[in-house]
C-alpha cells in the first residue's frame, strides 16, 4: 500500500488537542491486524474514565481498516472491546471512534445539482469519501482538531462540532470531494470541557 503522507501531522494534532482537553493519550503505530485486535481487547479490559476516544489512521475499504499485514479489522471489531459487556468500566459512558481511512478506491467527480432555495442556482454535491493526505495532514483530522479547539471552549456539543467538520471538509478540493460519515448512538449531548489551568 502507498505511504499515508500526512499521518504524522494528524497524529501530532490529535495528541495535542486531546491532551489539551485533559485526556490521557496512548499512541500505537504500524500494527498488524492481530496486534490491533489484541491491543483493543487489552485496552477494553483496563481503560477507565468519564469518556473514551479512539482515533485510527490507516488505509481502509468499505469493510474496515487495514493492518500493516493488509488484512482488515472491521468497525464492529474496533468498537466491540468497549461495549458494556466487554468493558464494564465504560458502561453508560460516552465512547467516540474517529477513523481516518478511505472507504474504497473509487473516485467520483463533483456534480452540479439544482438548489432547493427560492433563489435557485446550482451548488456542488459531495459524492465521495476519498481521503486525501497531503503533508499537512488529512482534511478530516485537521478540521476535527481545529473545530474542537474552537468549539470546546464555547461549550458546544460534539454533534455541533462534527457538523462544522462536515461543512469544512465538504468545501475542500476542486475536482474531487469527500464527506465524513458519522454514526450516533448517544442519548444525550456530549460536551468536552477544557480543564482549568491553575
């Protein structure tokens, strides 16, 4: 597989932002599929806290993300070690999974669509989640970190932040577009507070 240029910058940005938010950060790099699964299972048995966040930066396809051995770890296999049965320490607590990975190799061009507003006109529709990784990092992770830095001090919830990320990322690129996908299984708003520094 090709080198994921920009992952180092994404890792640095995530590390900085989540430490700023008061999280303990554990970084693991270049793991095989079996190592990823073992790492997540072991972490699920030991992790504790008010909130858990897992960030994965890798190649991927519609089935999941690749380990360094080019085998797939599914999204379900990533989340399962942290469910209420396998990780009682986090039962009833928010768990967030941010995955920066392509969901396939097909690329689709931007298409023009008729707007629904009374003014008429055309707008661009983002139809592909292709992940582009320049040396400055990926659009998704860099926007996520920037939006967390902007919105967390204002007391905005994670859904508001993710909508701002979607808006950011959809405006990037000229001939190719991408759109982050997020699934929500929370019953309440989640607000990540910035710890007071004394």
